């Protein structure tokens, strides 16, 4: 999936002058895959997530030490001990940035399916997972991430504000929380406020504004009528390319629902011809 996104990157090669914006950062998978040579601005509304990225960028050694302690204590515990440690850490409300980052990474590695979900109060509420040997401390990955982040600007604000400085030639990749695919699916609560229909409309209007300014935009989204309608029915811009891709999203409690979900990729520039494409769907 990531390769498919990289192949559909903007038409002009990054020459070191254009800025890369990723306003819905999450784990930043595309940023790390792209290896963008120029300036990069990464943003997420989740303040703890951005604090964690800042610690990975600026204080990776103390983070590694703290995670190492937690890693050892977790692996030394029996099933009950591990569970107890997980809920102990989940209940913590640290203010020291290294502790915030260590808690976030620990919970991400030991919770159910690596899911991130919060309740209405913004409290992380995913239960304990059942990994035998979770990689709570992965030094190599942390060090590589730290190097990649050295000159990166990090911010936590709403996606619209984060895109304000984007200029002609810059590249903005937007990967908003997906709308639920069924009435029972509830994987939308990355933040206490959720991401609903109005936010999707706000996002589309932002894409129009960025397009008018000559900014290259790529959006990942769920293949829903609302999203097709917003972009394909757009009077404003005829140039949107809307393509359905096969995605492999690992986060689903039912194994049979994990593979093959289609993901929409929308660009405001033509994607290169000759790419391997899934059959086009019009709705
Ligand atoms: C689908 S995830 C991004 C996944 C990411 N591309 C990755 O590789 O992991 C969506 C992210 O958007 C963030 N988010 C939700 N609402 C937002 C908003 N209004 N402005 C900025 N970020 C927001 C969430 O905190 C979450 O991290």
C-alpha cells in the first residue's frame, strides 16, 4: 500500500526546495517511506503523539533507557504481571516528555492489536493485548526515526491550520481518520472529538483551496459514497483523480476482515500512466 502511494507521488521530483506537509501524522508511515529531501512539517491533533515524536527527535537516548526498563519488567512478568503492568501504565498521567513518550510507545506495543482509541474524555481505552514478545524497545527503529526527524518541524493543531503555509509546488499528504465502513465498525476515535461528515467536507474544501494555490495534494480516504460524491461530484475542480486501491489494513479484530479493504487515493494531479491498478469503481 505504501509503495502504491509513493508511486502516486507528485509529478515534479522533489528538488530539495518543496516542503512536505503531513497534517494527520499518526505513525507517519509515508513520511518515513518517502525520505523527503527538503523541508518537512508534520502535524497531528494528538498532543501526546507529537510530544512523543519530539522526544524521539531530541531525546532518543533517555527514551531508550526508560523503554528498556519497561521492556525488561514486562517480559519478566507472568501473564497476570504483564496485565497488571499494562493497566498501571495506562492509568499514569505523566507530564515529563520522556515519560509521556515511553508510556505511549509501551501502550502501543502491548495493547490489543496496536490500536489507538480514546474515549470522550480523551483517555486511551484500548485493552491489554496478547503478544508473546512485543518489541517494546526497538533501538534500531528508534534511532533511524530520530535521524529522519532531525530537521523536521512538528506541530499539533487542526489540519486546516497546519496547511496554511503550504505554497505552490509543495506536497501535502492527507490521511484523515477513516469513516466507519459499517454500522458496527467503531474505529474512528483517534481523538476525543472524532472525525465526522463535517470534517470530511472541511477537508475537501481545504483540498480545493490548496489546489487553487498550486499545491500538490494526495488524500487517502475510505471508499464511501460521501467521499466519492465530494470529490467526483466536485464542480470546483475537474482535475481530481479518484482511484480505488486494495489496502491491507491490519487493524481489525476479525482476521477475515483484515485484507482487501479498498482505499481511495485522490490526487489533484494526474498519476503516472502504466501503474498497476485495481478495476476502477465509479461508486
Ligand atoms: C488515519 S490516522 C493517520 C495515519 C498515518 N498516516 C500513519 O501512517 O499512521 C489519522 C490521524 O489524524 C489525527 N487527527 C484526527 N483529527 C485531526 C484533526 N482535526 N487535525 C489533525 N489531525 C487529526 C489523529 O490523531 C490520527 O493520528
